[in-house]
């Protein structure tokens, strides 16, 4: 079989998350961006350009026919990723997913080559969920058990968070917009410019990259997990409540058919009552809910970097959230 290059705009490619589809590249900055491809053949490669955003580099997970086969750390500049090779000639599915977040790592797909040919685009799942959050949603430190370990991209996996677990259990396609250290009204240092509402409308706020086209992904549920950084920097409760109201209005306007679900409590219960009160006080927005997540238990479930949740804690929270969301959808 011959190797052929596939145009990046080929409609048989299923792009994942907030993939920024441009003329000559597809921007993959946020966690859980990537693609899924069905093809008939024996192998597939991708060229990915790694941009220097910090001292950390992107990590990608590769799945072949439903099984994760490897994780790749990129180098600065051009990377040739051999996603699959020497497969038995036939039908195969390959999934390439960015594991690391936009604040620290940024990259772009520039080429796809297949030994064989693409076949029908992977089907969209019936349910779609968007997750908005901070380091908890991005998977900060979930690959280490050292509570003193500061951020490194090697210790982060966005596909092993409460968000990804929820999507897995609910058999949903999902998108993630998450930035470690940021909040709803202010970040962990009290900076009111580092907040998710300012990033939400862009494909990638850090690159100042074009306004996101919300028609690309219309979720049935939008899950927001914010407040940890706000209350760690002593945000005034009234100010936080104002931001809950305004951001809920924005989300509802962009996703008019979606349930809006605020959740909290995985890493800390600091500010829990204020957050729940703010959500329950929202006016003019339909289908809005608050969910209390199970608090991580470092004694029984371990801990991640800088006292973030372990994968075991993430899984428990994902299981609890999925159960509540199933109940919301059944009403």
C-alpha cells in the first residue's frame, strides 16, 4: 500500500476538544485536544509542531483500536509521531490526544500521512459535555504521588481526571477549557485578569487565537469547577457571586440547550457554602445546578503534586458526578 498525505480539513477526520482548524495547521493547546481517525491500511503518522510556551513540553497519548499503546513527549520544533505501523492490513482506529494544558504547553498539527486511506469519519457520540475549570480539571500533578512536586508536564494527564472519567462513564464526547491557577473572579494570587471567563471565548486565549466557533461543539451539559483559586486568595463572596451570575449567562447564551452544572469540593471545601449559595441564587438562567463532589482523602487514596488529587480521587469524583448528571438528564 502507498503512503498518502491527508488534507487537514478532510471531513473524515474527527477533531477533539478545542481544536483550532486553520488553513495550514490545527492548533492543539488545551487539554484533550487531538483527533480520531478510521482508516484502512497498515500505518499512520502525524507531524506536530511544538511551540515554546514555558520550560515544559507537550505530552500526547496514542490509542490504536481502543487500546492505549504509548505516550510521547514532544521536543521543541517539528515532531514526527509514528502513531501506528506494521498493522495487519485492514480497518483500524487511531486516536491522538494532548495530555497537557495550554498554560504551559502549546502545539499544532501540520500533517497527517496514512499508509492506506481514510474511511468513514468516527461517529459523534450521542452525548456531549464541556468542562471548564482550573488545575483539577486539567489534571495537575495527577501522575505523581509526591505532594511537594511542583508542576511539570510529565506529571499531568488530562485524560485521567474527574472530567474525563465522567465522560468515559457517560459515553460522551467532551471538550476541556482548563487553566491551572486561574479562577472565576481572580486567580490564586488575586489577579483578576487570569480568569476563565476571559479565556472561554477563544480557541486559545494564550495565543490570542481567533474567537472560538461555538457551533463546532454544542454540549448537552457544561460542567464548571471553579472557586478553589478564588477562595484561596480570599475573593469577596459578593464579587464571586456576581461572576457566577455573569458567567452562567454567558455559557447559557453560547450553549442554549445545555444544562449548566457547577461543581465543587474535590480538593477543598473552602468557600463551598458561598459557591453553592451563589449558584442557587442565579436568576434568568434555566437548567442550572450545583453538585458537591466527594472531598479527596489523602490517607486512603493518596495525593498528587502540590496536594492535588490523585487519580484514585479523580475517579471517585468522576463516578459521583456521572451518577448525578445521569439523574439530571433523566428528568
